C-alpha cells in the first residue's frame, strides 16, 4: 500500500521532471496505407507520432485472422522509412492481416490502432511503361497513336491480374485533360487533335478490383501542320442541296396539275352539242352525225299555212279575194267582229258575209242546211261533180244537223232561186251590216252554229280551201228564216248603193233587173277564164258571165242550167278539153285560182 | 368467320402443346447433328464462365458495401471480428505460386467445391434479406441474382470440365463433389452466420473463383487476354 503510493508519487515526479526536460514517451504511430502492386507482395506505411524527444523505434506486428501468432515485419528497409514490406512468402491472399505499429523509446512506447488488411483488395499496380505517342498520317488526316506496355511487375500473362488502361491528353495550355478508356488493350488512336500543336499524353492502369495506378510521365507529341479537308462542309452542302431538290420535286408533284396547265395549255376539245366522241372512235359515223341532227331543223312548216298566207290577190274594185278557208274558218271561230279589215286577212268582209250567209241559211230548216251542205260541197268539188247541179251526195256528215261545212252556205242546187236580196251593188261589206237588212234575229243563232262548225274538216274533205271566191251574197236575208226556201241559191251580190243609213243595198249580179251598169260592173269586175293552159296559165275572156249561155254553147252544162249563177258549180269545159286536174272551174268560166297554186 | 379463326388458333395451340419439339425447353439445339450448329470452343466456354464469375463478384461486392454503409457504423476494417467462413475447410491456394502449382484437375475441383458450398447459403441469404424489412427490394434482387449466377457458374464450370475431359486435358482424377454438398454454413459456435458475415465470406470466395478460373483459362487456352 505504501509502496504503490510511493511509486505513484515517484512516477509523477519523474514525469514532471521529464516534461521539464522536454522528453516524453513516443506518440502514437499511425498506419497510413498498405498496398500491393501485383497481388503477390504488399507494403504498409505508417507515420510516426511524436517521438517525445527521444530516439524512438517502431515495430510492426501483425497476426493473421483466426490466429494468435504475432509476427513482426520481415522487412523494414525495402520500402523505405516507416514502412514494412511483405514479400511473397509472407503474403497470403484472401486472409486478413491485423497489423499494428508499436513506437518505443526510452520513456515508453505506444501502439497504433490495428488495421485489417486483405491483400486481394489493396492492389494498386505500377504505372504502365514505355508510353509512346506517334503521329500517323492517313487520308482522313493525321492522328496520334499512343501505345504502352504493362507494368513490369504485373503478371497478366498467367491471368493472375487483369489490368485495364486509361490515357489522357491535353495541350500544354489546357486546364482539363481529355480522358480516354483503352480497356485491356495496350494502344489507342487519338483523333481530331489540332494541327500544329503539342500535346501531353499520360497513361494509367487499374486491376479489375483495385486502385488506379499513378499516371505515367508525360509524353509529348507534336501534331503536324496540315490543312484539314473540310469534307464535312461539302457533305453538308450536298445534303442541303439534295434536300432542296427533294422539296422542289415534292412541291412540283403536288402542284403538277397547275404546272401542267401552265406549260401545256389544254387544247379545247370539240364542243358540238350531241357529239359523241366515243361513237366517232367506234367508227360508226352515221350514228355520230345522226345524233347531230336536230329534230325540227330545218323548220318544217305546214305548207297549208304558207298557202294561206300566200294567197292575197287583191285587185282594187274587182276584188277577187282569195280566201283561205282556213283563215275564214279561223275567223269564223275566233272573231265575232266582222269588221276585221286587215288586208292580210284578205277580204274580211266577204268572209264574214259568208259567215253570215251560213248562219242565215241555217235558220229555220235544217234540211235546207243539209241540202245546202251537200250542194255546197259538191259545188266546190268541181272536179268530182260533173253535173251543174252538183247534187252529189258527197256531203259531209252532220253532227246534229249543224252545218259543218262552210260551203253549205253556197249550196243552192235547186233551180228556183229566191232572190231576196235587195238589188244592190255588189260590194263587200262586213256581215253585220248586211244582216241588218235581213233578219237580225236569225243571225245570232246561225252565226253561232256556224262558229261551231268544224270548218277545217271541210277543208280536208275538199282538199282545197273550199270557198275561194269571196262572194258576197245574200239569199233570203230580208226574209225570215222559215221563209227561206231550200231552193235558195247562192249568188253573187253586188252592192248597189249605200243608203244614208249606212245600209248596203245589194242586188244579185245575175239579176235580170239589173241595170245595165251592173252588167258593166259584172263585166268589169269579173273576168272570165277562157281556158287554162298546160302551164297553168289562165286565159281570160272579156265576155261577161251572163253571156255564158250564149257564148259557150259547148258548155252544155252551162246551158242546161237556168240562167247560170256565177257560183253555180259548173264544170267548164274549154276547147282544150277537160280542165286539168286539180283545177276547179266555177260557173261562167271563173276559175278557182287557188287551184293554180302549186300544191305543197 | 371469327369462329373459324378461333378454331384455327386453338388447333395451332394444341399442335404446339402436343408436339414435343415445339415445346420450349432446354432441348439442345444441336440434337439433330453438328451440321449448321455452332459448338462453342473451350475458349468461348472459358470466356463465358469468366464473365459469369466477374458478374457474380461485382454483385457480392456491391452488396457488401451496402451492408457496411447502412448497417454498421462507420468504421474501417479495424475492430471487426470475423468468424470463420464455412468454406475455410476447403483448401484453397492463397497465392499465385500455390495456385500455379496446383494441377488443372485440382484447381477445377476447388472451384467446383467452392461453388457448391455456396449454393444453399446463398439461397438462405436471399431469403433472410427478403424477409427483413430493412433491405430494399433492390438488394434483395441482387442477392437473388447472385444466387442464380452462382448456380449458372457452377453449371458452366462443370461443362468446361466435361469439355476438358473430352479433350483429354483433364485426367480422371477429379473427385466427386458429393462430400461438399452437405456443407452448411455453420460457424464454430454452431450459430448461423449473419447476413453480413455471409456476404463477407462470399465476396472473398467469389474473388477466389474468378481468379482461379482466370488462371485455369490462361493455362489451358492462352490465346488472348493472357
């Protein structure tokens, strides 16, 4: 108890004295690192602590895992100061080394912290050797080929160590290095280095599980001065132009229609209505041209119409108006007003007169009408009826007794004639005026009847306009309708004079009571046709009609008749013989001039 | 129309199923003869095997680092107490000379022993890592892949050995591996090793395997990379 206390006091005093003297026990050393360059040997380094002013010795001691045997470092010199080198015999892989360093001096010793080391994981190879950088000149341009060798100590041949390399390049003035991984090969080509510049190259290596080696010494390489062929520029230009061409082509393709229109304007094709090109191609020209034929061209007209229009022979006083029955019929049907004095229509007066006659004739006896119609027909059908009386029964049918045919008005086959016409000069007047003299009441009914007549039908029957001659006549006008005898005949009337009341005083042309002047009139107004030549030329005579009986004994028919009526249907036979076909000769040599019209 | 298509499809599937050749399996491609069939050379086999081992070792290395980072306080290797690995019974060359002194057959046998010794422990490791919540799925997948790699590597090495035997490079002194199969990763104290210890041990053993294979390859087929 006392001894321990005394020892403590003494040690404390010794320490104080030593501290005052400046010496102390060594400080704690520290193991800095352990490295193996080839995985066969390894070296550990330590740093000494404070030596305490006294000479201090260091010792490294180790023991293997799971073993208590402590070994000391076999070699303190090879690796330098404060190091311990383990040679191949002392190195065991895949075994943990527990290493400590002990510092010892006169006053004391200290032990470092232990370090566990597995040699397999502390491999750091030496630097590669013989680094060479060579400029290789090729077509593409010069480049640098860096080659090196493995560190001498590393045994890659047996496969004990596998190394991979790395190199870095930079210019002197550059700050940053350009690093390249070379893998396990021992050369590398560096491209795109600037010409006429000096470059620094360094290489290092590393095992598959370990640390990188140090960089080699710098190897300098100088790039030659060359003009780099700017191939890339040309390539870019080419690509750009190709691109432009492609775009243009595509645009043209898109707009090819408009381009085609611009460059090659289309030839206008045939624009014939109804023209079919396909038919033409097929070779059937007839069909092609047939399709071109427009129906209705040239415009065909009813020649009957022309015929109508054509016939306007208007001689001043001796007006021998040739009327187309059609016109008459039209007027019959259309207009009530008889005062249509349009010259184009011919003698409206006579026409209307005739109409009136039709009506007047109808009043009362239907049978008369019937007869009249018959006669009327026959009277006009000159060629057919050879008899003066013309009593051919070729009368048109009557529907309900009404007069269908217009010529009924003219029929007067019976010899007895009832002249009830006032002796007036033959003149043409509108019907209403004439009728004023006659029975007005009879007019409307018959007029209406007449209007309803199917007069064109009559035309067809005769083939020619039936009543060509405009005749103004009255029969039985001044007598009431029942009083009209069937034997009333048609005759020409002439208007003698006009009394102050605007009434026409008519008298028949063939009236015996005629005044001589009338005969003159007759002679002057009417011209007799002697004959019709083959050329359809009318040979007119100066003889009057009333001389017919005298002058033309040949016309047997003429004589057999009563004093011939001008309207009487008589077949006139000239010297030359039978009148030509199609020519109707009315009584007393009056020719139906319409016959002379060319037949259409 | 669709019905007929369905029927056709069903027929095709049936044919595929019934036809033994149509089945996707591990039938050798060159069953019908060597014509047109590329038989890998020994060098190719070695290359494949070495690649496998490299991959396996990198996985083990990664897992070990992760373990050290997350589960052990930041300490260096100092102070760690490691228990003996279960494969320490297998005599393995611990140096280059020792490894080069070994014959091919022995070297091959060592490799196979190591790989075989780690078949079950790796499976256990994966299981325990998957069970623990601490590990993320990434580590668990790595452990699984590591186990598969070890299995594949073993198969590959067996094929290499077979090939070498066929080529006459190996004698028939390769002993059976049945003795190593029953090894269990038990420490001296009888306790199961922890995951970290397993990882530590496996990292070392995978490094050994890789190294041994490289030596073997450069000894047998030293064309390139040697």
